[in-house]
C-alpha cells in the first residue's frame, strides 16, 4: 500500500507480465476503479520476467518523483 500526498491509498499487484496499480477504498479494502497497468515487460524475449510473483512492493515519493521497489524470485533474488 502507498499513501500519496493527497491521502489516496494505492495497492500494487502483478498479473502475467504487468504490475497493476489501483486506488483502494480503505473501508471496504476494495479497488475504487479497475486496476491500471503500472509496469509492463517490454523485453518479451525473456519469458520469465517476474513470471512467478512479486513481493515486498514498496513505493515512495521524493521531490515529486515516485520510486517503486519490489522483489521477485523468478530468477532468484
């Protein structure tokens, strides 16, 4: 989960070769809208791009720039 400056809360999840982001209603713990693509694999030569899952997703914002971190075990940490 990530809380932005405007107090909106977002979650990140992965499906296939894309990581999605969605704003979350904290009362129902459900997305407010359909998740949107956030990061998509562009090098399709590597069929194992984070193909298993992501974990430890973490987003920060510094000086107006967003930084997104996560781990994957597809090719080992």
